[in-house]
C-alpha cells in the first residue's frame, strides 16, 4: 500500500512538472505579450516530429533539443514578423490569426509525414526501484530536467537584466520605450523564445506519446486550463496552475478515468473564469 502511494505521488510530481514545461512557452507569450497563441500545440507537435527525424537519422537524441528549438524559433521569428507584429499584438486578432496558423501547420505536417502515427523510441531505457516498485528512468530524467529548467527560469526572470526589461515593457511599454528599452525587439525575442520552448517540450514528451499531426490539440487545452487557474504573467501562476491542473489530472485519471479528469479540469476552469477570471496569481 505504501509503495503504491509513493508511486502515485511520483506520478503526480511527474504530471505537474511536465505540464509546467508544456505550459511554459504559452505562459511566456500569453502572460507577457497578451498573445493567446492557439498554435502553441502545433509548435509542440513540430518539436516532436523534429525528435522523430533526428532519431530516424541515427543521430544522438540529445541533438533533437537544439534542432527543435532552432526549427520552432525560426518559424516563430517569421510568424512574429509577418503575422503578429502587423496585428500590433492585439489579443483577439492574434487569437484568430494563430488559430489559422495552427491549421496551416497541421496540414503542412500531414503533407510531409502523412496522418499516421509515428513512434519515437525512449532514449533512456530501464527503470529504478523505489521500495521495491520499478519506475521508468526516462520519466525521472524528465522530472530532473524540468525542475532544473523551471528553477533556472525563475532565477533568470527575477535577477537577470533582461527579465527586468521584460517586466518594465509589460508594466508600461511607453515609459520603457522612453528610457531606451527596445520594446519591439524585446517583444520579438520573447515570442521566439516561447515558440522555441514549445519545440523543446515536444522533444521531451515525444517518446511517451504517439506523434501525429493532431497531437497538439490536447496540449493547448491543458495549457489554457493551467493558465486560467494559475494566472498569467507570473512564475507563481505558472507553478500554481500546473500544480493544480496536473495534480488533478494525474489523481483522477489513476483513480477514476481520463474522461472524468478532463471534465473536472473543464469545470474548475469555468469556475475560475466565472469567479476569479485573473487566476490565483495574476500579473499586477
């Protein structure tokens, strides 16, 4: 009984950390730029396909990380320049634009790879024993990497000069421009960083899920749930949303079924939109 409980606790931690990594790119773009990038799931999908191509080419799997960041970053750069910037980062207009972008990216991937499922082999095989219960090594590696990335992001955002400039741009873009901060360049780099993070998330989860053109739809829904509950534009909101939604999904999927877990997340998100639309930890 204790072993089973320990395994469930590890599963909850795993779901929370992985969801936080998946949400991270969307949180950067949506929380700091007020752009609801509906194509966020498609950038995760592109990252997963990049991992598939790298592995099928016989290259070390770790090379998929910079490859996916580069591919998604370049696409993000083009999208920001020719789609997001002309719309002046207006929330509703960019929402519709990125919705169309998501459709386009899915169709392009279908043309290149077809609609069938692709599988990516787990790069780190084996398992470790916890009090007699085996747990996949790759999941533990993902947990360690995710925790390190999130901790690094928190420290960077709080202490690095770039983080201070981003906070100034978000708080008062006109004043930030007046004191010499290049807000247009900073906004562009922020958007590109968000898309690159989505690609890296795709590499991380590719061995654990079927890789296919529509895989991003579930990720954008869960990411939106997490941001609604936690709040946008703050690191605390990212952790809180991922913790609540990821934990709820893990526990209910294990004890009841995935459908009930999804309905519970949907109900909780609607409740927050109704009673606390800015989430638990909104941006000041």
